[in-house]
């Protein structure tokens, strides 16, 4: 077991965990709610999904051999809310995550210290992974926050419910006590 392989395993799990937060939020939203915006400067869940997916497809396609900002990407178009349905939103969401996870799964420990470019700027693969983890977590956090705003009392929590921290801690300690 090498630290590099453990890192790749852990980071794939972390990306999947971030995706899961988005999945569970999108699942709670209606067709209309995916298009809701607070004001003219804010983005809907549909726009955020389009942007994340567009970024993932651009950054992670031919990751080691081409610039992460592909010539066929139209980033500005990602901020147009034209997704016709929740099912199409989910297709777009899944497509981006598949490209990301497939690419990460194909990397070897030797790849982590290779150089790649994003908009012409050099990055170690390790650095590029961390950059995108921050970016995607930021946007999935926005999706979750929008979901909480919209669902209010109907929101199904994605983490430890308020007032249940002690109970959760006790459950976790009992679960892992023998390990």
C-alpha cells in the first residue's frame, strides 16, 4: 500500500461523498424548484449543475494530455438556465461526475506528480485534483443551501440533525468501539 494509491482511493471517496450531497438535495427538489433563483445575480440549481458538469467534462476529458479548458467548452453558456426538466438535469449531472470518477479511477500513483495545464497554467495532477475538489464542494454547498431554503420545514437533513449531536456521537462510538 503506497501513500499515493491511498490518496487516490480517499479522494475518489471524497468526491463521491460530495456528489451524494448534491444527489440527495436534487432528489428533494421539484421541477420548478431546480430553476428557482433568489435574485438576478444568483444561480439556480439547474445553472450550477450545468456549470459543474461543463467544468468536469472539460477538465477531466483527456486529463493528462490536453489543457483542462477545452476549445469546445462554452463556459458562458453554462450560466443560461435552459434545462427543460429535472430528468435532463440529472443526466447532465451524472455525465459530468462519470467523466470525473472514471478519470480519477484511471490514474496511477506515478501520475500524481505529472504536470497538466488549465488555461495554459501548469499544475501538478495532485494540485489540479485539490483545486477541483474545492470548486465542486463550493458549488454543491450552494445547491444544498438552495435546497434548504426552498424546502424549509420539509427539508430532509443530509447530516446530523440539529439537537442530535450527542446521540449521533454515542452511535458512532458504539459502532466503532471494537475496531
